[in-house]
């Protein structure tokens, strides 16, 4: 398959239909998306597909899929991704996670260290920040998206003045996110679990992150025993949206170390 | 016709620029704006209005539950109901309702409502609500499981009232090794259940299934009729019965004066206060992510656009019950007939309307409207007495 091409399929993962976009050649890579309707195949996947066989699934409840009752927190989703790896026949991929996907990638690497060869945390949620994150659930869609990236179409998701369908799609993604982090927007067990992660880890952050400022990245890298974070100038919270090339370069750098 | 006295107990001193400065009078409106000395005076006035409703012959007085807001100052409806047990003699006490989906321990509701029912001589009407979306922000509760928690909490509470304990409850959200509530309710098999609703399909179907009376508040007549028609068609098509007027409530603002213009002028600033300061509920607060299913949210977006275009919610569906006693009486009967509703939930106090104005309108209503309404004699509670006696 050539560069820029990808295939979309829906894989049955122990009864849960999981839409997955895959493409590229190289070592396997699992990409765990963040919030803001960022689950489809995007520029960052194309960039990564130059060096990796990229698999980008949609988390249960996101992208218009059903939010199952069994999702009660990140631990459930992490075990779901063990099942996803089995369904895809992936033994030990590099796992890249952005924002809430970073939190999830951490849980997967901590719960099943034998299944993760490298861990990349991009603007990751999960580690308790020194000062509380802004609450995006209480903000209207356009304002919430503004915290994530300036490049998302914020006006479209205004339920009163924008596109009602786009607003509803975002609201449903936020619902799936609410199930995971409404009652506690971080993982109180992070520090206790961190030593379970055996995979080499990289932290990538946006210099202009409005949700979690970059000094949080320094702490996170320290907690994870990772090198100092790669802080991307001009990028906001969703670095894969704002600076996909920088993300691909940093991930490829890590892959060199593993190989 | 059943006549219920409805009250929100609002805070009457909300910042005129609440929308611009704080975004909402709910959840984030700082409680430094609340003055407890003034609050004490207000609670007593509001309770006086509710006990006066009992004295002039209302069938029920209503309390309700809202959290961390200036719209309604009854975070614990059961505390307010307890205050009314000894302040009222004959009227039922309608808790509209306990937010059972918001309780981490819903068995507490089974206990408290049973206490109230026993203490009041069986005068309690037990409303159950999910709580509006804002409550999920205020209480830090995941809105995505709210509906399922509501159904399970309801099933648990009704079973706790009707099945001899101890028994074990093993549900998705709640687990109790011993369900065995003391006291049991006086009203058998249990206090009547009432469902205030925002008209979602899921709630209409569920209430129709259980034959629970239901009331939607602050919606225009056309939408109200559509909601109630939906309930009636669930009843007849899925559950095999015809839902009668006793299963529907009709909520309306009422103000009576000696002429219509005077009545309108008297009410207008307080309605404006309600819309511009109490009901400042942006959509993400009112309907947080996952609070309903996708279909209900799409309908809600449409409604929010209509409400924004029309300048606010509707306090009086149908012909306004604001005018002379004759006008109010005639329109009231006509509105209930049009909605197919048998219970009027009459709201006399609105926004920052002061006590004297409320009492004058209630007195006029008692003298000139109430005696002419088509009503049954007031029913006594299950004990045939008033329970704990009011102070002489």
C-alpha cells in the first residue's frame, strides 16, 4: 500500500464493533486518539505511515459508535485495547496516545507491559496536574474546541448557530469522554502504576497548550523516567492536529531506539 | 380537578448582569451572592405562602430539588417537606421530586419519604426526577448513566416500600446486602408517585408504562400537547389502556387582580426577572454530554433554538392565567381541557415577586376563583388524620 493510502474496516472485538483505519509499512503502531472529533485518518497518520504500519481505532462511544455499559473507566478501555491488539494480531506495537488517548496508552502499558514496545504520550491527560485543568464539559462546543487547537472548525459545533449535526457529533464524543473522566479528570493511581511501564517512553507537548501548560510535560516525563519532553513551538493541546510532522519525527526517533 | 400549589423558592436578588458576568445563575454563580440573613426571612415567607395554600384549600403543596443555584433554594426537598408536615393540616405534600438518580445512596430516599409519609398521616406524594443537567455539574456525577441510575433507584425504592425486608438488592449501580427500611410508608402500597419531566421520549414511555401522573413545566401549549399525546399513545398502543386527565399536570403562572391590565403590569417585571436572571442555563449546563440519547439531544437543540428565538421559556402555556378572577377561572378550565390535564400546578410566586403581592393574589384567588372550580372535596391522608398537628 502506498504512502497516503489507508483502509477502513470494522473489526469485531469480543462483541464490540471497532472502526479502524490502517495504513503504511514498517513496525506496528497503535494510535489512540484524543477528543474533539479527532478520530478519523488525518495528516499525522499519513506522516507516521511513512515509517510504521499504523492502526488507528475509534474508542467505544466515539465517532458515532455505541457507548457500551462495560465502559466505566480507563482500566476497562485499556483491557479492551489488549483485545484489539489480539484481534489485529499485533504482539508489541509502539503505542501513541494523544490527550485522553495518552492516558489510555499509559494504562495499557502499565496493565500489560508485555504488549507495548514503546510509549508516546502527546499532551496526555491522566497525571494529576499541579493546578486543575479547565472544565471543558461546562463550556459550549466552540469554546471547548478552542482549548484543544485553533485549527479545528469551532464555529460549526455551536449547537445554537452552527451545524446541529456537527454539534451533536461532538456532544456524543464528549459523552464518551464524560464516562471516563467526568467524576475525576485524572488518574489517582498514576504515580503508583508508573513503574509497571517497561516500554521506553517519550513525551510530546504543545508549547501553547492551554489545557495543560508545558511544565506539566516536564513533570510527566520525570515521573515516567523519560527524556525531557519534546515541546513543539506554535502547537496547542492537540499537537497531532497542529504539528503532525513534528510528532512523526519524535515518534520515529523513539522507534530507532527500540530497534 | 386537582389543585397543587407550586413554588420554586427563588433567590430574588440575582445580579442583573448575571449572564454577562458569570454565564449562569446555576453551578458557577458564586454563593457569596447569597445573604443568609435575607435567606432566613425568605424561607419563612415562602413557607407561609405554602401553608396559606393549605388553609385556602389547595389539594397539595409542592417542593422540589435543585442544587447550587439561585433559581430554586431547595437542595433538599425532604427538609422542606418536613417543615411543611407541621405547617399544613390537610393538603398533601408533593415532593416534585427527589432526584433519585443523583443519590449515591438512593435507599436514603426510601427512608426519608417513608418518614414523611408516616409523620404526615399519609399525605405525601412522592415525585421522582433525574435532576436537570445542571445538577450533574454541581454534584460531580457522570451524566451518561443518569437515566439508568434513575430507573434502578426507582425500582429499588418501590421494592423497599412494598416487599418485606430484609432482602438483597443486586443491581448495576447499587448493591445492598440488606434492604429493610424502617419506617415503612403509611400509604399502602406506597405513596403515590408523580413524574415531573422535560418530555423526553424515554421518560414519557416509562411513566406511561407505570401509569404515573406526569407534568412538563415551562413549555408552550403546542409542545405540551405533543408530549402528552405521546404519553397517551404509549399508554394505548404499548400498555393497553387509555390515559385519563388524572395522569397529566398543567403548570402555570397565576396572578389575579381586579383588572387585567393591572394584573399584567404587576407580574411583568417578575417574569422578566425569572427569564433574564433565574433561567440563565446555557445548553452545556442544561444538557451536559450524555444526559440524554442522541435523538433527544437533537430535539433539544431544536427547542433551544426556538427558545432563544422567542426570548425565553414559557411560564404560562395556553391563555395566560393573569387577569381578573373571571378571566383566570375561565381560562384555567379551558387550558386544562385543551391539555387534557386534570391537575393544575399553580405558581403564584415568580422570580423576585414580593410576599405581599403573592398573598394578595392568593387571597383573591381563594375568594373569587377557587370556590367555582370543578373540584372534588379534599381527600384525607391514608391515616384519615393530619399526622403531626400544626401549631395552634
